[in-house]
């Protein structure tokens, strides 16, 4: 019996340890070495790629997958057919892929692939290369892949390609065979349908040989910049090499999950070296219609990075490039592609992606809102700051997120909203994805700011960055940081806001005399999503009192003060199952002038018409008072 008891206790504690242990969030690792030889007369290039792949997972891998993004730009591709059948296709795509001619296609052709010197069997399934390995990759081991390939650059349609609408010759994004991510959820070999991206962190050593007339910008740091005048000169056009038909540009980018570059013979190259040592590169065509924006951008982005570093986390790299190219604005590690006519808001948005896309690197296909939405929230904060600094036109706003709230409410009422939990490629329409990822993701942070209080929320955003940079956080990882910093339970918020489309609507039902010395306030929840409330009571003498009404499922209330500086009186919890809530003011009814839910207008309340109660001018007071 004693032996069995000991065995039982051992198994019990072993099982308990399995349930409660927090495993390290391991990351796979890559080291790319690429030699690219461009034939600009054909818009094709030959590539040799050596890839050291380190399997840090606990699993043996018997196969791997590579993305072949250029293959999407052929008639009949997934991207083409998806665009043709959406009710609201991306206007940059529409039916353009279906009309491409063979010399305008994009494609990758793999001529050989070896692992540790042994040939691999592989099959091209449109934008995914499926590779059967000659032997399994063991946990905590590395292998070397050698690949030779030829690619054709498509006519610029979406993000990457040649001859953009602005006249940029090459926008080289999603341009090389890129190994897919394998993480705690398994392989992420999503076909390229429209969006989004997810990659393995590592180092890139890329040599690009191209006609000497071209000037290049890229992720990373140029290793032979002294040969071509691409150093730290204050400004001016980079000096082109004088000898030979071609020149090899050598770039290195360390601890990033992608590499992009652009090339054009007419680039102007402006350099700004910040006080912290970070070097900005601006490469653009100097045109009358776009010159003002691009000339103002260095000073604006210098100030913007100061604000972002302080409020959202420190940028760790030594270079960042703003490259004219692509079809609007698109982020890449250490660089962004921008249309020539992009406004400063786009510059800011794409730069902030360096934090949420580049450094935190959440799986955008599954959690696009953790990148786009968080970036939009930070963009609103930065733009408001630049307005205060008089580096951006317009007056600063007391609530720079109000427009996002209003947009979200309007879209929900349209009936087209879909849950944020849907995979990015599987929304039934583009607007549902766009509003969800960009706007609702933005509003999600704004609602957390309302729940937690701005000082605590701001600190939590810095903690989130410092805790999860380079680790691919998921929604649970994010919400746990918010919980730890605030001391509140917030899983209910995530479940409602991410996995449903339920809305928030609160109202003041009645304000009435309770007795000769007190006033009774009755609130009602009309929407299906519960939220804590801030309630402002204004008295006849002009004084105000702010109440915070937490939910029972929060297991606490926000700390500190309202971001306006008003102190809170915390009311007893509102049980989320109860449709109404009643509390009493220690003040005569005759002295109450106004009662308002969410005077700061941060709450995503779908009907604000019932949020305030106030006395009419001709209302008579009870003589007994």
C-alpha cells in the first residue's frame, strides 16, 4: 500500500507539473546567404541560396515548406480567382492578374535543392514548395539547404513587382524562396492569396548584381557602401560605380524575419543620422508633386522615432530605409515601401510596423489586428504628438482615437462585421478584414486603455514590447501582460472582442430622488458585451465627481486617475448577468445637474443618445428639498 501511495503521489505531481509548467517559446532560426544576378532586359534573375536552418523545436521535422510568392501573379492563381470572386476586391488587384501576358507573369523555378549535400524531393504547389527531406531534422540541430532557382519579376500589381505606377523600376518584396515558419502550432504554409506574412527570425547576407545604372535601397546595412557613395553623407544622389556593366551590392540584415529591396536609376538618396546613431535612408524620385512630403519627412520621422522609442519600445537596429516603391505603403524589417504620393500619415504608420510587424512579429494571418490595429493606435498617438510639436498640420485632439470608435460603430451597424478570430484570407469581404484588422484592432487597445486607465495601460504597452519582442506573441500572451500590469482579469474582454461581434451599449435609465438627502441613479446594459463604466456627475455649483463602476468578472478596478487627472470613486461591482445597476448619490436631487456615462467618449458605445441625463431648464424642484 505504501508503494502504491508513493507512486500515486508521483504521478499526481508529475501530471500537475505538466499542466502548470510554462514552456519556453522556442524560435526556429535561419541564416540566408544569397547571390542574385539580375537580367533587367528580361526582368529575370538567377539565384543561389544557402540556408542554415536550426530546428529549436522539440519535434523531428521530416519535411519543410517554402513560400514562392511570385507564382501568385499568374492567371488562374489563388490570388487571381479570389480577387475575381470577392464582392469588394482590392482595387489594386481586381482582374489585373487574369489579364497578364506570359512575359508579365511572376514565377519561381527551382532547378535544384539539397539538404546537407543530399538531393531533396520537392513539388511546387503554386505558391508553396513542398519538400520531402532525405532525413529528418532532429530537435536542437541545424541543417544546410542549397537551392538554385530562376525567377521572373511580375508587372507590379500588389506590393512587389516591376514598373510601379509611380515609375519605380523594381519593388522587390516577397521576392525569394522563403522557408515557412514552424512554431508551437506547427507549420504555417499558407498559400499567398492576398495577405499576410509570418517569418522565421535570422540573418540575411544578400549580394545583388545588377546593371550599374541602378541605385538600391534595402533592409539591412550596405557592406560596400564606400565604393558607391552610399555612406553617411548628409544628402545627395548616390554615386554610381564607374567601371563595368554591373555592380554587386552587398547587404546584411541581422535578426530579422524578411528582406526586401528596391532599385531605380533615378533615386535621390537623402541620409539623416539621428543622435542615437540610427541612420535613416530616404530613396525617392525627386518630383515636383511629391517633393514637399519627402523633404519634410526626415525631420518628422526623426521626432516620431523619439516618441515611439519612449512610448512603445526601443528600436534596436542601426538603419531604417524609406523607399519609394510598391503600391501604397508596405512594411518590411528595417525598411518600408511607400508610394511617391504617400502622405506623412503613411510614413508614420509604416514605420511603426517596425515594432508590431518587425520586432514582435505576431502571425499576421491569424492575428492581423495585433499588427495593423496596434500600429494604427500608435499612429494616432504619434500624429497627435507631432501636431503638438507643430511638425504636422492641424490641431491636437483630446481624444485622437474617437474617429476609430465612430468608424467601428458605423461598420458594425452595416451588418458586414466579422470576428477578429477569422484567418486573414478567409473573410467574406475585404472591408470586413480591413475594418477588423485596422480599426477594431485599434479600438481594442483604446478600450483596454479605458478599462485599465491610461497610465497603467501605457506602462503595459512598454512591458508587452520588452517581454515579447522576437518571440511571435499571440492574443493570450498580450492579454496576460495587460492582466499582470493592471491586476485585473481580462480574459472576458478578449473573448468578447476577438471572438464575437457583440456590441457595447449602456444607458441611464432613471435619475430620481431616493429621499430628502440622496439621489438614486439606475443604469441599464442594452448591448450584449459587458464593460466597466466611468460615470461623471456634475453638480449645480459646477463641481464634478467621477465614479468607476467595475465588472465582477474583472476581479478589481482600474488604479490611479483618469487621464484627465480626475480621481475616481469606485462603486461596488456590476454583475455581468444583471441588466440593470443601481447606486445612490449622497446628494440632494435638486443639486444634481448632469449624469453622464463615459464623458471622455472612449467607450465603444453604439448609442450615445442615452448616455447622459440632465435637467431641463424649466424643471421644477420639489419644495420639500
